[in-house]
C-alpha cells in the first residue's frame, strides 16, 4: 500500500535503493585531465629531427675528440710471463708453485706525451665479480668495525678450520689481486707509484673502519694447510687505509674490468722506454682469464672511451638524414593537414565508387 507515492512492503518498511554499479563521475575516470597533446605536423617532425641533429653532432664531435686525446698503453702479460710453458696445465702448476720465481720484465714505449698524473690500472678478463655468491660473500658490519667478529654471509671464507672468525671474511677479500708492478725509466731511474687516494673517499670513510685484519687471515698464513686465495694484508694497517683492498672490494659489473693500481706523478715523454718488473702471482690460468697492464692519462671527460662520442654522432647524423628524407617526401607529395579523404572509410567508399565506374 502506498500513501505518498512510495511503495511499501506489508510491514511498512521502505525497500533500500539498489546502488548503481556505475563509477562516480570524475575527470580522472573520464580521462578529461589536462594533458599535452602535441599535433605532430610534418613541419614539426622535420624541425625536431633537425634540432636533435644540430645539438647531438657537435656534442659527439667534442666528446670523441676528448676521448682521442687520452693517451693509453695496454700490455698483455699473462702469457708473456709464462713463455716457457705451452699448455694450460703447465701454467696452472707454475702459478700454484710457491717456490717458483714469477717475475718477468716487459718494455713499454710511450707513443705520445703523457702528462702527470699517469694512472696505472690492471685489467682482468673473464673474471665474473658479479656472480651472486661472490658478491654476497662479505660482511659490511665487520668491515665498518661495528661487529668485528661477525661473519654471517661470508661463506665459504667465514671461519678457520677451528671455528675462529676471519677478518676480513668472504670470497671478495680472500681473492684480492696480488700482482705487483715496479716501473723504471731509462737505465736506472725508478718511477715512484703513488697508491694513496686511489679508492673512493666515501668507501674509506663510510664502508671501512679502523679495524685491523685478524692474525688468522688465510692469505697471511705460511702453512700449506691454508688455501691461499690472493693478496696478503698488512696486519698492522687498518682496513680503511689498505686502499688496494678497498678498490678490489668495489665489485665490477662486467667480466672484463679495470681497477686502479696507482699513479705515476711524473710526465712521460714521447719515445721514452718504460721498463716494468712484474710479479706475476695472480692465478687467472685456472679459469682461462686474462691480465693486462694499462697506463693511461685522462681528459675532462675521464678515461679513453669512444662509445659515447660515436653514439652521439650516430644519433645526430641519423636524425639529420631522417629530417632530409621527410622534407623531400613532404615536398614531393604534400597534402593538407587533417584531410578526411585519407580516413579508412572514405578511402573504401572512394575505391568502391571507382570500381563501380
């Protein structure tokens, strides 16, 4: 029964209205928010490509000139220092023999004037420092000195056989690069290698603390029961001052990488002969890796790297070429903007009318 136009049930209750499933109106749901909707006319497209070309080509040329201005000497030595051995097995046995003399000498010729500082790098090939198990095998709390005996996450180089914690623990520290280089110029002029300031300041101050290596650090042990990985650490020097270790523990992303060894703070002149006495200790022969010694200057852009300049030039030249192609196409076959005759349904109607005739 209804008295005021609203239907009621037998008990007098008014039934609830069904809620609509329609979404509430908003400018967001109806896609009515202000937006940039550029109209890419042929003129705008040609102009954009031209601007990209005009900007990118000079940047690429300047970048490439800066890279080409860097003087770089690269010397492979993992095979040169094992000339008496022909097979991989012989080289592995030689490098693992603690009694063998592993020194060798290489001669470097300076191709252009190299102004100080001359940076010394070692390059390793086929060495995957980005391997997940390798990268995780460290303990940052221990390195900072917050928990000097904490070794969680350092397996398999966490503790010694009798359960004593290793400091620094982990595979990264244990595999520290330990080839050494001594440089001389002329007959007897030794070149001093400065190894201070080769690591990141943030690493020295924030990631490594003033704690010293533990006496049971595996690479420092003389007994044959300890598996030697790489370089030794000075037991009397805090970790935040052992910059070779700090540089090594900033792991590389690619299997071929360079790490800074030191700096020669003396100009090298064109034609000079640099003699390098190498202690070839690091075992890259087991996994088929390679070792190179690199001497390099720098520019305002950094080290020698032609990729960035070539990339800018390639994009710039391609943009100029596309701008020219679009201009010729538009010049040869222009059409008014928004011509409805190019709509698909109008084209179909036009084709049908032509076929009927």
